[in-house]
C-alpha cells in the first residue's frame, strides 16, 4: 500500500484535499495533496494534516479562516464521468447538441433530457 497518483482514473483512490489559496490559479480551491490506495493510510494522513493545520492556527500563524483539510473516495472512471458532465454542460450553455452526446456515461447526479417543439 502506498501513495498513488490522484489523477489515476484506473483505480479506486482515497484523495486528501487542502482547501487553500492557490497562487497558480489566483483563487481558493481544494488542492489534492495526497492520494492512497488504502483507507487506513488515507485516514492517518487526514489526521496528520488536520493536526498540522490546527497547530498553525493555534500558533497565531497567518491561516485563512476558510482553510481546511478534507478527503474523498474516487471510484475508477470518476474523472472521465466528471469530464463528460462538463462537456454536456458546456454544450447546453452554447445551445448545441453534438452527435452521440446521448451515449456519454454520466455521473449519477447528472441526466440528459431532450424536449422538442411539435410543429
């Protein structure tokens, strides 16, 4: 059991996120800081990083009040499903219906429904 790539969409992975300011993107966001193929290592890393953040907060360090540590389990294929949902959303925003978009695998919280006017 070891650290894995958080973007490896072929495996189930437990990803640790640090919600903080990202200077590369000039915004606050969840930054993936570690990923594991074992839930025990994941929980240990969550505890370690949470304790480090609490220690920084208690030492009156310059810590953003919104900063926090969290985690998520990503199933194999998670990124592909999310990318398909973003593609569908962008198509709808632009008022287009690309061919075969109905064949996309979508996350469980996304659905595609078409309505046409009768002529």
